[in-house]
C-alpha cells in the first residue's frame, strides 16, 4: 500500500514558509478542497492572519478555487473565529483560514472549516491529503471560472451577533486592557470591547506579521507588559490573544495571569449541564461542575476533539486549558473574542476575578517528562495502558483516550501521555493533598522509567 504523506498536524497544516508551507502546496490544497466540496458553483469563505506571507498564500488559493469553478467570499485579515462563523452564517461549503496561530513570524499554515463552523476532522483531513497526493483536480473552462467577492463588511455582523448573545451592562463599564499581539485580533477585539461599553486600553493592536510587540504565544512569560499595564492603570481585567485570536488568556485585577484551569472551571460553571474538556485539564473543573449538578466529559487534546464531543454529548461549553474555548451557543469554532466578552460578563455579575478564582479549590500539580525516542512511544504506551493501573489500589476510573489517565477515589489523578511534537513522554499528576500528589508522582515516574 502506498503511504500518502501526512500534511495536517493537531491544528491544520503548519510550518515554515517556503519549506513546508509553499505556494505550490497552498494551490494544491485549495484545488483539493474544491474537489472535495463538489467543485463548480460551490462557495468557499477565506481569511488570513497578518503574517507577511498571508496575502500571497491567499492570492494563490483564491486563484486555485476560482480555477475549479468555486466562488470565493474573501474576509481579508480577520481572527480565525470570523472564518468559522462566516462559513456557518453565510452558508459556505467550506472555510479556509491562513494562519500559524501562535507560531513565530516565519511560519504560516492552513486550517479548513466545515459548513457548521467546525474545523475539519481527521478523516476529512486524510481525504484532502489523498486528493493533494493524487492531484486529480478538475479545472473548469474559461466561461465557468468562479467569482470572488469582498465580504470584509461581515466583521461588523460578527461583532453585532457576539454582543447579542452576551449580557453586558453598559451602565457599569469595566476597565479592560487588551493585548492583541499584533495578530489577527488587532482592531476587532478592542472595537468589540468598546462596543460592549468597556473602557479599553489596547496594546499591540496594529496588525504586523513581524509581531514586534510580543511573541504571539500568550504564555505567562510573554505577557509581562500586559500584567504591568493592568496594575498601573488599575484595570479590572487584562485580556490577551494568540496570533489568530481563537484563544484568550486573562490577567486578574492584581496583574496575575489567571490560572488556566481555574478560569476554565469558572466559565464552565456559568453554563452548567455537560461541559467538555481535555484529559490534561485539572480536576478543579469536575469539583466545580459537580457542585452545581453538572458533569465533565474528557477528550483527547485538540480543539476538534472538543468540538466533536460537544456535538455528541449535547454539551453547553467546551475548552482546553490553553485558552481555546468553544461556545456552542454561538459557533463550533474556538473564539478568543467571545471568550474575552464572557469573562467581562462574569466579572460584572460576580465581582473581582482574583477572588472568583481564589474561591476555586486548589489542586497541587507536578509535571514531569521522560525522554523517549519517537519510534519507541507506541510500544511503551501499550505497556503503560496494560500495566500502569496495577501500581495503585484506590483507582476510581481508567481512561485511555489520549495516553492513560487514572483518577483516584479522592479526586487526585495522573496522566501519562506521549508528546505529539517532542521526544518525551509526559506525566501530569494532580493531588487532592501534596502528600498524596508526591506519592502518585513518585510511583508514576518509577513505573514509566521501568518501561523505557
Ligand atoms: Mg490560535
């Protein structure tokens, strides 16, 4: 059997421009997508982040779609969630976002969207890879070439629709600092917050593919200026986006980056019912949800898995500790702008963010990693799946959906999971008490070492 080269990773196709992401690849992905959705007279929505290579990739992809008889609705430079939402609302047959999310400036990438606003699933990505490999495209003749339309006006509709699904009291305006990383959230996120009645100070809010303000990954280390600004201005909250603004990280009024898991627990309780999160998220989410009679569904790491589980379990909300949150009452695409609005909504209704997060139960965590060659990961993980649970006698539940996760009777848990990108197997352990945590971690590390 011929092995078809893999193009898609955990979040679309991503890599260095002119190495992995070439114009030729972009053309072939667009032609394959055209074939996949049925070619002539089908409609594709397209958008891009502000990377220097975004416009030329967009140009060749638009040409390839028109060449195959598709019509193109072009959003221009927009956050990723606008592409997902436009595909849903304007009834596109597919959406394309040209972005490398939080990766550095030399990178770019391509992410594809379904008519329901959800990212392409793995089986759809395999199908696109097959079409790219086989190159059986169907260009149309000169009289059937598709048309391209500018739909940059749609961003206003997106903002209005967002404001319609939240309840924000304009009489009690919050002071907000928003850091857009010079990414795709520049312009729109500050405009949205102002439309919501907030007093907004915007940082790094002019789009620039060199990301001169800060690294587009919204990690604690990259948010020093935002933290300082929140404190010195006396803001109620700071909001940071990644390069394509599908993620949101919050800074509390004291200038501390909000604990990712606790923030996820806080937002989850606003929805109730079933919520979805990934295997690596903290048990504080379960504790908070159980208190209000809700439940937590766990999925493998990755926003597509979260989206699929939301559909399957009719969940009210889904999110990853990375700050990628899905709001199914709006669209099945992670949306950092809406996530920001929802934090504003909570603070307005319930008070200071630091206090709200402080009220959430704290579970001490230890993260360890053990070096393991990529080629050995499968056999070692098979052994982990078969034998790891024998190390303990107080296990409540064993989950093998993405690595092996054991949860214990007191709410503590441990996850052994291979890194998708680096030569490591990672152990994440979270304990109800520090003593139990240390015990779990030691047993787990010793067990994994014995496997390698
Ligand atoms: Mg992103």
